[in-house]
C-alpha cells in the first residue's frame, strides 16, 4: 500500500514522469549500494532486533512522508524507508531457520509467499478504499502503524540461539571499519565461489534483469498492441497473484522430485516461456493465463532460491549472502529499466519481450546445468545441497 500511496502522492504533487523515474531510482539505491554492508551487521548482531529496527525505520519513513512538502524531503524519506527494508528483509530470512527448523524451511517460505500473494491481491483494493476515504495522508499513517505493529510482533519472537550469528557481538563493532570491510568481502567471496549457490544467484539476477526490462513496457503492450479492454486489466493483477499462490502451494510437492534448488530453473523457465509468448500473441484473452504462469514461475523461483540460501549458507554468513544477492538484483533492475526503454525505442516493444524471454530461458538452462555440475563434483552420491550442509557443519566446528 505504501508504494501505491507514494506513487500517487509524487505524481499529484509534481506531475511529471521524471519525478516518478527519480522516485523509482531512489527506491533502488539502498538495496544496490547498502545491502552488502548491511549484511555484515546482520551477521554480527541479533537478527530479531535488527528486523524490528528496520521495520521501525520504515514506519518512521512513512510518518516523514506524511509531513513532507517538497520533492527533496519525499526522496529522502523514500530512501530511508528502502534502507529499513534492506535491514529487515535479510534479517527475517536469516532468522527463519531458527524459528521453524531446517526440515520445514520450504514449507515456511511457501506459507510466507502465499501470505504475501494474498496481500498483493488485496493491496490495490485496500489502497483504493483507503485513498478514497482518508486520502494519501491517511494511507501513509496507516502504513506507519502497520510497520510499527509488525516490528512489535517480530521483537517478541523468542527462539533459542537468536543471538548474533557472528563472533564478537557489540565488541565486534568496536573492531572498526577494517574488520567490517573484511567481513563484507568474505560474504561477497563466499557468494561468488560457493558452487551450490552460484547458479541460483545467477539465475535470479538474470530473471530480475529480464523482468525489469519489460515491466515498464507492459502497459504499452496491453494498450497499443493487444488492445486489452480497460475493465480487463484489473484481472491481470489478480491472475499474477493467483499464480503466486499456486506456486507457493506446488513448491513443496515439486521439491520432493527436484530438490529445493531445482525449483529455480523450473520457475525461470516458466517466466521465460511467458515472456516469449507475449512477444508473439495477438489475442488479449491470453494475457490472463500468461499472468498466472508468470506468478507461478516467480513463486517457484524465489521460494527455491530463498530456501537454498537458508540451507546452504553457514549461519554466520547468511545475512551477507542474502544482502549481496539483493545488491546484485537491485543493480540489475536499475540497468534493465534504462536498457529496456532504449531497445524498445529502436526495435519495438515485442523485441524487448523476446530478448527478455531468451535471457530467462538461458538463466534456467545455465542454472540447471551448473547445479548438475555441482552435484557431479560432490563425492559419492551426495547432492549439492547435502554437500553444502556438510560444509556448513565443518564451518561451525
């Protein structure tokens, strides 16, 4: 709701596409620039407290947006809210294995994904109702209260072993910038060299690049090429949300045959097929099943990737691994947002969908091949996930 509210407020107050573009870029800067450094502190400190603190920061940003009356203040508080998300997102993912146990991780991630899907389905309706009744100011205060209540809920989670994952805690912070820099590089190096995670990271980054390149062009495709009736467009968001729910439900069952990491190429493949179809179709009614396919693909991709990170990465590196991956994804989205528009101006909108589909299919094929190579390189009959778990135990001892 907050993103919809801020978009409306920025457009009404400043009324230009440039303002909306600046708002989007500012929103992506903290994940791209700050995530790797934030991961260091997420691994050093109590993740429960950090998650609650990040949610409080986002709540404060919503309150600040309520009082903002200039573009510079709006962008400053947008940056602050995105910074809070950089902290609470990886912190919540990092603490989940301690809450539910490793054997229930995929189910827990699927439940979380399903809950987010329901929220995504409800957000446009709830936002429209709140905006019509209370305006953007009321919606901002409602968002601030939601973040604050979430922070209180997270703060009261009590699980054994929820202290800092790294060694040193508060004394580690006193070691200074040099130690923090070393730990940051350790997390980046781990993500770049862990054979079981490398294909997952590459696939997610490539798919995010492909998806962002076509997202701004989707409205043009619907209106100019497919002639989608205005009353039908609302159903497309519902189709995508329903696909997320289907993927969340199917994920645990499919993982029994493919493994957690096997969901990544499967999801990337569905997304790639959907994008290729958009480059060719002429009938507007096909957009609804394609959005269903897209939502299912993203649920499988992201749930598989998140669970793989939680199972494979050593606990002391989980925060840095998630944060470095988020930084790669955000950098890819910033580049893709500009690249997609440039290609569309030269070759047309459908050409961008064609290229994005091919990139997603390449991501699926490469992740599948690399994952098989990692399993083949393991001793005996162990899978890549099993090998990573054994390495994790070795790192703890």
